[in-house]
């Protein structure tokens, strides 16, 4: 079990983990596996559009950071009991249109979501990498 040493509510670099191993861990644990490859994103709007499409957010998704938080927490919480989440944000862009501040804002949303789910005793592990 590759996640035995990873806290249940955390946002961290993917480091030594492979996507397939994390997907298998989610299946083994009976948790949701959310994967977004952001390698082609150039801007904040691209990042939000790609996350929304790959996580299959509802059509009314507001395409801003507040709406992203709402979709990762409240919307999912209202759909019923949750077994846990393994979330991947692969190849977050690092360029002038999506600078360090934007990357930190994005990761802060997932940190806040991890805290939200921790308060509800639901595992939420988010792994990320930069392009």
C-alpha cells in the first residue's frame, strides 16, 4: 500500500509516486480518484477549464478559484457520504500567465479542501507536479 506513510489529509508533491500506483491505491481504498493533466494550460482560465473538464464538474461551474473550492467541497459533500479522495494535479504550468502566486493560490484551494474534509474525517490526499 503506497500511501501508508502519507497523512490522510495533505497536499504534497507527487515525488516518488506514480500516477498508476495512486490510481490503484484509490481503487484499493474505495476512494475517488480525480486526475487532471494541466500540461497544455497556459493561463489561469486554461487551468480552471481543464480541471473542470477532467474532474467532470457541472456545467454551471463558475470557472474561478472560489467556484473550484465549492466544487471540491460543498457540492461533493451535498451528494452524500464520501469514502475519501486521491487527487492529482499533474504538470501545473509555470509561466508568466500562471506565475508563482497563481500556483500557490491553486494549491491553497486544495489545502483548504483537505482541511474541509479533515474536519469531516474524510481522507483527501492531493498530489501535484509542475511542468
